C-alpha cells in the first residue's frame, strides 16, 4: 500500500513536461551545486528494495533565474523545499518533470533567484533499489541461505536513481553521506567513517567524512556483511579489501597488486594519491566489470579475486590489469575529470594505457608495455577499420548514446594513441606534459585542449625537433582524436636504382572498402630501422607525414637493394604498415639471421599486419608463411601471440590436402623448441608470460603431434589414474586431450566411466566429453559416437540435454579419423540423428568437410534427409556452396601453401 499511496501523491504533486520543452539533454546550468548532504535508510538485509532518503543541495545562482533544473529518477518525491542561506523559504510553484530527460524543474515564484547568491534545496524522497544500476541490491548464497547486500553503480548517469542531483560529470562538488542500516552490516563509502550512531530501533547510522569536490558518478556506498583484510602500501596509504565471507581468502593477488600499484603511480606521475584511504570490494554480480569510485573501488569478482589452487591462470593477469586500470583513474578521471562524455577517452584512454604502464613499473618481467600491442592495439584495429566507427572525441547527449561511448575507441584506441605519443615524444617529455596537465587542473574538469596545451609546452621545452616547424601539438593530436579510423602507411621502394629513395603514403584504412571513402589524413609520426641502424629501443619520432599530404619522400643513407627497411619501431604508431613482398622477405631473413636485433612487438605487428593484408587481398599468403618461419627461433610469447591465429587459420583450411602432414611437420618444428622451454609443469616463480602462454603453446605442440607432448601427457595421465593427482588447471584440457590420442581401452574406459558416474548436471561432464573425442582409435571413437542414439546405445549410456550433440561434435571436429567415422555413422542413422541432434548439425558439418570421400558421404546424408522431407533443395545448395568455398581455397591458396612448403621445409 505504501507504494500505491506515494505514487498517487506524485501524480498530484508534479506535472509532466511536454516533450520539446527542453531542446537538449544537458542541464541549463543557470544554477550549479556546491555541496550535497545525503542521508539514506535501507533495509536491504531483508531483501527490501525500498529505501528512504533526504538530500540537501547547496547551490549558487549562476544567473538571475526563475527556475532550478536537476535530475531525479527516484520513486517518489515526498517534499521539495528551497531556502536562502539564512534559512528563509523561497516560494516555489508546481514541480514539473521531463521523464525522457529525467529533469526535475522547480519553478521559483515571486522574485527570481539572485545571481551569485547561495541557496539550499531540501528534498525528502523514497527510492527503489534496482537490479544493477544506481543504488541496487544483489545477493549471494552461503550455507543454503540467500544473503542480500546493497551497492552502487552511478557511472555514467545513475546517481539520479539514488538521490536527486545535478548528474553531469562537469559539476563537481563535495558530498557528505550518512547511511542507516542493520547493525550486523557494515557501510562503506568514498571517505573514512566519522561516526557510527546506534539508533533506538537497533539500526546504525554510519556517517562519513566529506569528500573532496568530485563528480556525482564517483559517489559510492556499499552495505553488506562482507569481511575485509587490511594493509598499508609502502607509502603508508591504508587499504582494505572486502569480499564475501567464503571468498575473502582469494584476495591475496588484489592486496599485493594494489599495495605496489598505488605507490608506483604516485611516484611515476609525481602527484600524491588524494584521499586518506582506498577500499576495494569484490562484488558478486557487479554490473560493470569494475568501477573507479574515488576511495571505494568496486569489481566483479571475476576481475578481482583469484584462487591459485583452482582458477585458470590468465584470470590473474586480468585481475591485476583491472586493478591497475581502476587505480590509474585516481589521477585520470577522479583528480581531473572530463568535462563531458565527448572526451570520455581522456579518462578511459589514459587508464587503459596506464593499466599496462603501471604493471610494467611494478612487475617489469611481465613485459606489459609489449603485451599492450597484442592485447589492446591489434584488437581495436579491427573495430576502428570499420567505416561506421566513431572518433575519440565525439559529442553525444542522449542517455543511450552516452552508454555507447564506453567502447573500444574510448578505451583501446585512445590508449593506443597515448602510447604512440609516449613513445614518439619520448617518455620524459610526454610525462612532463601530463604531470603539468594534472597539476594545473586538479579537482576540476577539462576537455582535450588543456591536455594538448600542456603537452605542447613540454615538447617546446625540450627542443623544436620533435614536431615540425610552424605546427603545434594540438594540431597534430586533433588529427587523431577528431577523426574516425586510422591510417595505412604504404612503403614504396626502388630496388634497381635510387635504392636510398623511399616513399611513404598514407590513406585511411578500411577492412572492407566502403562505397564512400573518407579522404582522412593525419600527422603521422614515424621512425626507421635498417640493418645499419636498427636501434629498436629508440622510438623517438624521426619524421612526420603531414596532414593533407598523402605521401612523403625520404632519402635513407646507405640503404641498399638487399637491406630491409622498417618503420614504426616497437609498433609504437597507431597505424598499419604495408611493404612490398621483397621487403617483407628481407625483414624475415634478417630476423632469422639476427633475431635479437628485433623487438618482439615488431615481430608481432609484422605478423598481424601481414595476416590482415592477406585477408583483404593486399598480400599473398607466402608473406605470412615467411614471417611464421622466423618463430622457430623465437621463444617470446609477444612474437607468437598473433601467430596462433594465423597458424590455426591455415591449419583449418589446409586440412584435407594430400600434403597436410608436411604442414603439420612444419608447425611442429616451429613449436618444438618453444615447447621445451615452456614445458607442462607450473613453476611458482617463472615469468608470468610463460604461465600465460603455456596453454596456447602446449595445445599447438600437442595438436601437431609433438613426441615430447605425447610423453608428458601420457605420464601425467598415468599419475592421475594411479594416484588421483589432478592435472594443473591451466593446461588440464590440453593435456587430457593429448593423452587421449594414444591411450588404450583401459585408460579410455577409465575416463568414460568417470563421465557415467557423474550427475547429469556436473560441470566436469562437458570437459570429459571433449577429452574422449580426442582419441585416434577408430574402434573407441565408433563406440563413443554410437552411444549417442537410442538405437545404437548398446551400453545404455545416459546423457543430459544437448550432451549427445556435444559427443558428436567432439568426435567429428578432432581430425580426419573422427570425421570419417562420424559421417558413416550419420549416413547409417540419418533420420534418428536428425531427430536427436537437431536440424543444424547438417549445416555445421559443411564447414569441416574438404575431401572427395567426405563430400560423397555428406551428399548421401543430405539426400536421405531430402527424401524424408527434412531438408529442402535450397538447404543442400547452401551447404554445398560453403564446401565449394573451402575447395576453392584448397585449389588456390592450398597450392600456394603446398609450393611454399616444398621450397622451405
């Protein structure tokens, strides 16, 4: 009844503004806030979604005005009052509400608010806790009991759901917060606790110190029964790590990383951490991955907690990266905040770049500044090469458009562009400018101009040689922030005469050429490496391709026809580079001769670029193959990272060719030395990237028949069967599959019996099904696949929903033996297979069929289903066209691969 009554009051007390009364989603800013005093009462421990609140907002009239506009999305306004600083009431009219914009408009009756004068707005209200944003509730289970807690997520525009406010990032002010809650729970917020007051009803009111001036999206509070661990950073900043009771013992990685990262950022940036404490919480079901609320950082458990006894190892790197990213926001976003969402990149791009830089500072053996190339830059290239991508600086207003700003451009592209200028301007010059920018704009809001001006001053402080004459940093950087996409730099050489002459051309790069190409150009920084001057550690800019120029001509001293030419050392620049085939071969030969001259990030970018250019018909596949061969002597995961995809692509398409075994031998040769250096045993203090890459490396070596892998896998399987010792979680699936390739019936049945013994809802069943399909025994695979249909399931094996299809896929997708057995089985039992596996299994088969024998069986299967009315001719035609594409690849690119193998293996 309470909700119904309050709703009726709301209808009576406010009128709805017609659409069009406001032309913008921006506040008019005729008044602005100076202070907030917020009190909230919650019963979340009872799973009650209702909360009550009051907020006093101290405001100043920016101009003489007869109305106040702010945001609200709470359930019900109980009362709204406006008063002068001395407490005298200000007469107000009927409240008006624009639902589309969440605008609460308070008309001033009588005389206007006086410009420059201060007032108070007092609002009592009732709110509803949502499921994921604003002030929301969530729960976890412990000892079969559901336990509820309350938390907040206000970014980008959800503080208005917890309390009426001026909910724009440019309106920074102080916040004083009180939370009343059950006494068995703890309330935490941005600032330390001032007092805890016991109330007559048994509740507790927790009051917090007033915050520094900050944006509404950074306000946060959390009410729960979570325990915490405490520590001090080396710089004596107190921190607490909260997690639910059964997860608190998985916070070690978070504690250790946060301790060193906070101090590392402070020392490197040269500006103190601004708050008296830092709390961090692992929140079950946190809706946003992670959030940098000032002094109270929140994370989804997946990106924060790590159990070294059971969690997959890459999660540790993800957790540390996420913590580093959020802590970097203390300077980029919290201390200095973007004025509006059009320059969201100014906090998210910096946080993305410093996420990796911070880890490089505290864990240098992690190679994270190089890892950035494969983990961020190469991924965002694929988004930013789309014709519909947006620029980094991109004005939006509508709430849905604001949400869309939180994309890979604001994070990955912006981080990549900042990394480019960090390298090209030089670390010292870049950081001097950034430090000045932060110092001059602390506790305020900025747009890109303030940053560019600070960098410009720093560049000119060092020398005039970094940037061209009569050009400034803003002009250069705006070509990267205000234009969508990125450039392709094409290198043209003359090998017969004028060999020292090189032309660099720029144009916007598209993966798929659009009908209407944008003629964008950039100020493109470059540096050069040649055999006589490799200098891969020196990344300072050596020259520029000017904006509005599509090309620039260089003279490279002593560059001969047999010398390689490379630009963009350490893949610093945010662009792709296309060379001619001869130069690619010269580069790959040089890496084979003197691999130590080249940086791993250069090799990674060469491979990624070449694969992209092959996919877009700008390079032949032989260039990719030439670059892959250098990996035989490369043990650095950064170099290998893009190669895994390239190898998998060729492997998948070349399968079925008569010389496929030669390809497998080539890949096995590439991986043998790397496999031996990485091994299968997890070592406590080994380099982090070795742990991270072990699964990919071991999987590739095992898949291509490494003798060492087979031996290791078989040994571990025997140990597992005889002693119960589990495979290490990071490579369990890979080694289990490898061991199944060569086991006999006894060991195969051991795993199959384990599957049968597990409950149908057990999570391990899917893994065991995958492992069993790795067998290369025709008899065992036949027995396994026959268990999927009722008419052939002689052992009456019971499967859960969709598990029969999982068994089928496990058998047919592991190799030619399983595919042959599967097709024969499906032809023999076509109608029952269609009924059991569903209509899509026939279509999915078309993507893995290559050989003539398999095509014949597949046609027979389809014709049986056609005659039964389960397929139509259009289905068959579509499926056969997919196979025809695969055959065409074998007839064209397969010949290229085969010829290359015959000349190089």
